[in-house]
C-alpha cells in the first residue's frame, strides 16, 4: 500500500491516489467524509475551517460500494478557489496584461518551509513554497488514512486519536477506558482530550494564546487495538513497524518528536520498571502483564495495544510576527502573516490517527496475502488462531 497527494493550499483541489487496497472491500464515500469533518473540528481552529467544508469524491477504484483492487483516486475540491483564481491559476500571466501577479511573498516566516524551499527550488515568490508546504495537505492524508481505517476495522482493528497535552497542561491517562470510550469521549471534547478535568484549562490556554497573538503546541496520542503479535520485522531496519510509524508521524506538519509507551521516561527508570512481563492463558495465548513499551518489541507488535505519542510544536504563523529578512531588499521586516490557527493540536490528533492507521494497514497487507480482501481477512483470522495456540 502507498499513497501520493497533490494540490496547493489555495488551489483548485487536493488529490489523493491510493494503491494497494485489496479488491472486494466495502468502501463508501460518506465514511471518508466523516474523517474529513473530524479533522476540521477543535477549539482553536481558524476562519479557514468556516470557509472550507471538506468533502471527498471517489473518482476511481470503487464500483457499487466495493474496491476493485486498482488505484483509488479521491478529490477534495476547494470551494474558496474562486477567490484565488487570479493568484493561483495555472495560466501564464502575459507581459503587459492588466492582470498582475498578486500577494507575492518575499518575507519568509520563521518556523515555516518558506526560505528553505525558496533556496532549494529557486523561487523568488515564496507563495510557490508555502502553498504546498501548508498543513492543508493533511486533508488529503486523512482521506488516505480513512480508507486504511475502514480496512483495519473490518479486520478487527480499531484506532483512536486524542490529545494528551496542550500548552503544558497534561491530561491524565485513562487506562480503564475501552476503545469505544476513547473514541466517544474524545469526539465529544472541544479539545479532543479524554480527561474532562483539564478540558477547560486547555481551552483557556488556547484562548489566551489567541488573545496574545501567539500560538501553543502539545502532544497527541494514538491508541491501536486488535493488531496481532508479530506484525513488522526485526530482520531489517526498514521493516520495523515502530520505525515506520515514527517516521510517518514526524512527517506531519509541525511534529517534532515521537515516543512509544513510556517513551523518554524509560531513560530515567530501571529495566525492571520498563519491560513488560510475559504471561499465557488458554483463551488469549501469550500476552503482557503491562504495556510500558507501547505494543512493540524488536520492531514487531506484541499483541498489546499500540500506544504512540507525537509532539507538535506551536504553529509558526503568529499574529504578532517574528522578525525576518526580505529576500529582495535584504532588510529586516516582521514576517508575513497567513490565515492560521492559534492551536491545531486537537485537529492534529485526528491527522496522526489516520497517519498511524495507514502504516498499520500497510504492514498488514504486506505481511499477509492481500489481493482480495476476503482472503486477507481469512488469513489473518487463521494467523490469530495459530499464534494463540503456539
């Protein structure tokens, strides 16, 4: 499985092409759109979410509600493009014409891809960089991940993403929560947290940052339940599933760190406080008494829930902008301001949920025969029974 995305923030549309989805898997357009709606929610989102109502259209790879096994193409139209047609249109601007290139960006924003991208690709107008490097592209990635989540759900694997921390306010773990509770409670929370005790504090911190013209970051967590033991591999570095998930998470805009289970806390503990003791019973087969390692050993799943956290830095677009240098005049200026959020951690938890889901689904389709979905499901059911009796 793999996917590619195309499109600019204020362009005509975002396009996602997904390859490797098995044939004969049920897939409905409304299921994809439900994920896109979730991405747009969350306390702290900016006015862009009021303009765009993201909806995906399936344009290939699905017939009568079932996948064909051929590439799936998804299109998310940009309703606001009519206001950007002169600025973002594909047609050349002829010399001497009345229509002129507008909203040229020559002042790179600290923390963005603006300057580095301009240096790499030789763009004097950094709008050519920021339009593609924008987090708007994550809508296309959520669309891809929604298809992966549908595949996983039918294999008995559920995924939930939620917020662990915003602006230094940390939510308590909820180890007793079922997967259904994790999904429902986070969905009902304006900041997508499981801990109601800190919900208002998180919202207040976001509001204060907005009032100050600033932004704040935080930590998102994804919880995956139902993956059997032994998915991934210790044989090569690029086949380790936790490594793949880590790389995928830090590829999300503004994410700067990843940890599994105890994560960095493990560095400050003794081995007896870190590793998960192994047990066995006739019903479950092998299992771990704890899950401090977040569901992984040796790059492979242990059968325990996958628990992965991602660190999101504050959004770099500020309404009290930082200093920068104009690439044309070389003079110091305040950085350019683009439409932005004061905090996007709640929405980012949805993005991370779908990114992790895609990596898990990809690993499952690599490890088990996956041309046809019914055969994939049967093979995984047989494997679960095999390792239970091992």
